[in-house]
């Protein structure tokens, strides 16, 4: 009994040793700012005068008296709901393509990664050009097939799809993660499948996807965490317009906190978002039975 | 039978080339625009429809852009910060990821979700308190806030590495534990060598994250001699927007290290590793 206890203690200590640096990092660099923004969420704070405690007022106003908040919330859910699955699918497809053994693959791989490293300003200018109603490349292609393209960023109905289209361009990070995950699939599995007569599609469905499901899971969880906080693209391309059609959560938070100097209100918004993302993440871990870990859990 | 396979292969390879080339045109477009703009005279930059091939080609944009500001200094600063960040992430994140993936210590799940939680609060509300912390440490206007945190983990990298580690079969370490190896030995001798591609991925992302970071240097640095490359680029933007051709020239130069690094490392992503000595 005593022996078992000391063994348990030893494992605990070894575990803490391994995670020590990052736990210290959380305490040094994250916990302080998190706690202070949590406190501010219950305050009236304009950055210039000291914060004044007002209880749940911010949360009450946000949830019951703020129409733009609900607009931003719905827009963000729309963005996340459409872009996350599309990006995941596209990234996986590109990774499979980039995983073939053919000549010149290094060049192709690099080109697909370029939009992810190209400077933000260049990307912003290119985006607005691509989506330009009269000269943009997308409408030119649609025109070629006899379709009259929409006004994209100028049209409340099409502005969000336009932004999602741009988001599809920047799947480089997810592609790299999939690509490195594909390398972890032992080649023996494929050889066995080929002997059994499995074609390309079946091979991927039954071997690749289960074996890299931990990587899928990572891209899904991170994809949801990050797209709920989408900001740069929207800020540069539409700044929330037209008619609030693309106002997203963090965009609204930013306006409240820095344009209107309502830091307390902004912090309350941030913590509501934190709660939403945390719940979704916990749910994904709770229902992650589909993720296959070679070494068990 | 043999001919059949080779026919299927030719078909597969041709299809792959067609799809890849179409994709490459779409994905290469922004960079090509950048390159072409960097070689144009200023009055051609905003012409619509776009003039893809600059005429005349102004090579001089590069000379002028790179001598207008002390880019050499910025490059040295960025290189230093980036290299130290990568080293920091490699040390702290691999250790933590192994701990979270394989050692069943008490409170592991709570700590792990706390770690994930650090990614869930928008930086817009944490940046001011963070600034106050660095100010009290006396780190403002030094490079320390830009690389020291890397030595104390990073949720994205730890989660990524944890997922890789969890794809490795536990039989490996069960055998090692019977041999009397400690966790540190298992981590060092088994997990790290088998996760080369994951480590490369971390190096690539850590490099890109640090090299292209604009927000944090903007907040924490104010003397020009401590500027990083993205801050130097912003200089072209603030001056009335009349220097787009210079901005693009400098941006092309700034992105070259990223491209080279990625090109160099992607070669290690090859289909299927042969896990020798393992159950198949």
C-alpha cells in the first residue's frame, strides 16, 4: 500500500517536472492578464479613469439589450460553421495531393504555402481585387460561364461568403499539419491494403483517415478556437460592413474596447466568448471517441 | 498485371499534375502580384485591370527600398528573436507535450484545459495587462518579451506535439520501462527521434510566427534600432501610402527566408515512414 502510494507520488512528481516550464509560463504570462480582464468584465472602465465595480451590469446589457452583439454572434457562428468544415476538407485534399511522390513536388508545396506567409497588406489588396465586382477574377470567371457574379463585399448577402472564400486561401498551416501527419502513417498499412485490392479512395477512407484522426482532431479543435476569433481579415476587407453584414465577434469587441473605450464591456464580451469556445472544446474532447490513438488514451 | 499498374500510375500522376498546377495558379497569385508590384513604377500600382508584367521593370525599387531604412539592422534583430524563440519552443513544448500525452499525473486534465484556455481569450483584452507585467519586469523596449515566453511553452505547439506523441504505440515504452528506463530516457531516445516530422512542423510554425509577428513588437518595442522586419515594413505604410512599390519590394525580401526555410524542410515530409522493429 505504502509502496503503491510512493509510486503514485513519483509519477506525479515526474509529470509535474515535464510540464513545469509551461505551467510556469501560464502563471507568469497568462493567468495575470486573464484574471485582470475577468475582474474588468464586472467593471465600468474607460482606460483613463480607474475601473468602477458594477457587478453583472455588463453581462446583462450584452445579453438583453445589445442587438449588435447578437448580430455579431450570429455572423461569427455562420463564419465558423461554414469555414471550419470547408477549410478542413480542402486542407486534407491538398495535403493528399502534395503527398504524392512526383517530380517538382517541393515547388508545388511551397506555392501552396505562399498565401500563408505573404505579407498582410499584399494579401488585403489582392483580396479586394479578387472580389472586385467588375474587374475581380472571380466574377470574370463566372462571367466566362455566363453567370452574373454578385457584388461580393458590397452586397450584405454576399460579403460573408466573400470573406469565407478568402479564408480558404489561407489553409497553408493546416495543410502542413496534415502533410506531416501523413508521414506518420506506416507504409506497411498501405502495402497491405494494395494487396487486398483497395484503390486510392478506399485506401484513404479506411487507412489514412483513422490513422491521422488525432491530427484531424487537432485541426478541428484549433480551427474552431481560431475562427471564433477571426479579426484581421474582416477588419481589413470590410470593417464589419456593409450594414453590419460581416461584423464578427472580436471585431465588435475591438470597437467597444478601443473605439468607444469601454474596456469593461469589451472584457465581458471576451469572457462570454471564452465560455463559448471552452464549452465547445470540452464537448469535442468529450465526444472524441472517433479519434483513434495507436497507443490508447 | 504489371502494365495495368503502370497505366493506373500514369493516370494518377497526370491527374495529380493537372490538379496541382491549377491549384498552384490560384495559390501563387498573391505572391506573384507582390513580385510584379515590387518591380513597377508607382503610377502603375493601382491600375485596374491589373498590369501583371511590369513595364518598364524597375529593379531599382529594391535598391531604394532596402537603403531607405536600416534593413540590415532589422534583419539581425528578427533573426536573433526568431532563433531564440524556436529553441525555446523546442525545449519547453516537447517536454510538456510528453508529460500531457503519456504521464498520468494528478491534475493533468485540468492543467491541459487551462493551457488550451490561454488560446481562447482574445488578445485584445489581455495585451494591456501583459504590457503592465513586462513594464514592471523592465522588459519594455527590449527583445525579451518577444522570445522569453517561448521558453515557457505555447499552447498551440504543446497540443500539436501531444497529438503526435499519442499516435505512437505504447508497446515501445512498456518494453523500455521493463528494461528500467526512466521517462526521460523514453522521451529522449524513443519519442523525439520518432517525431522528427512533428518537430520540423514546430520549427516551421515557430519561425513563421516569430518572423512575421507584427502585433507584439509594435506594442513592446519603440526604439528604431530594436525594430524587427515587420515593424520596418510598416514604416513604408505610414508615410501617406505613396510607397507601395517599395513596400512590396521590401516585403518580397522579408518573405524570402520563410520560403527558403519551408522549401528546405518540406523535403522531410515523405509519404509513409517505415516503422522498423515495430508490430506492423
